[in-house]
C-alpha cells in the first residue's frame, strides 16, 4: 500500500489549482479573443497554414485595390472622352451651318469664336487629370500630354499603348486610355487626325470665310468624332474587364478569409462551453485544495 504524506497531498492540491488556473486563463483568452490559434505554439501546423492563407488574402486584396483604382481612372477618362465627343458634335453642327452659302462673313467670324472656345476646351480635356496623374499621358503621367503651343509632349507613334496592371494571379488588364489613339494623328493609323488641329483648321477657315475649306472640315470633324468614340469604346471594354477582375478577386479573398477563419477562429458555442468547464474545474480544484490545506492557508 502506497502512503501519501500530507506534504505530498498539499503539493498535488496546489499543482491541480495551478493547472486549472492555466486552463481557465487559456479558455478565457479564446472566449474573449475569438481565436483558437493566437500564436504559433497554440497549433504550429494551423499557424503555418494561416500565415500562408493570410499572404494569399493580402495578395487578393492588392489585386482588388489595383482593379478599383484602374476602374476609377478609366471612369475619369471615359467622362473626358464623352465630353470630347460632345465638343465635336457641336463643332460639326457649326461647320455644317456655316458651310451654307447664305451665311455672312460676320456670322462665320462669330462661329469661329465659338470654335476657338471649343478648341481650348478640347485641350483641357486631353489634359484631364485623375488625382495628380494625367489620364491621357503615357511616359510621364505627372506632366500634361498636350501643350497648346507645341502640341503633344510625347511621341504619339511610339507611345500609343496604355498602362497595364496585375489584377489577378495570371491576369493583366489595361488601366488607362490612349491619348494617342483618341486625339492624335498617327503614322501607324492611316486616316487618323489630330483632333485639336482639326478644330484649329475649322476656326481658321471660318475666320477666312473659306466656304470650301469649311465644307472639307465637316468630314474631318466627323473623323475626329469617330476616333474619340473608338477609344471611348475600348475604354468601356477595359472598365468591364476591371469590374470582373475586382469581383473575381473579391470571391478569392472571401475563400481565403473563410479558410483562415476555420483554422484559427474558435467556435463561439464551443469556446464558452470550454470556459464554463474550466471555471467549474477551477472551482473544484480550489475546493479540494481548501480541504487539504485548510481555508486560511489557501487564502494566503
């Protein structure tokens, strides 16, 4: 028969209280934080998988941020292209009206004044900004792409492509609109026109009371409108691609978030059940220790 001394009984009682306290603290931490795995030592395998899922979740969030920024940037460009189209519609209306032989030189001069205003408005539209970037610039997005005195500030034939960005693990999408394709005359695109130069020529012909020149300008203005409209159409396609990319990244992010939650988050009902059990265990350990050590000794 093994004899358990009073000293040994006291040691076991205190050990039971200490162990119950540790379990109670752990249960309280899980219940309050809602996390089953708060540090790697809680579950090394789950912590490692959680870290990997966190990285994938952050990458999906980055893709969403890029897609949303690109779409916002394209919305600014789309609005500018829409307004440019309106400018050209008005310019064609004026050109058509002033090509009529019944119009006087004074009326054409007055129309030239309005065309001059439309031309300057077009320059502003080419230099549209989104935040601190010029949406129709290419190489240097912090500098205006068009100077009213010098024309385009970059080589429109060399830099017609637009910026791309990664919006998925294997997906890149254009996040800009091409100022070259929308507004410039390019050697690689036969029939393209310099939109601002077309308006300047119409203004000059109106001031010169040149009916034949004005009639010729009507076709040029129509070509400019179609050119702007073409880039606006392409911009719309890019916006739709970015919208789909954002939705896809959001779904992917949601999957990673749920998987990570399943690994590290505690089930609320189970967590509070374990807390209740730990509290009961602690109370039982204290009760037993009180009997062995005596109430006054335990209280100290």
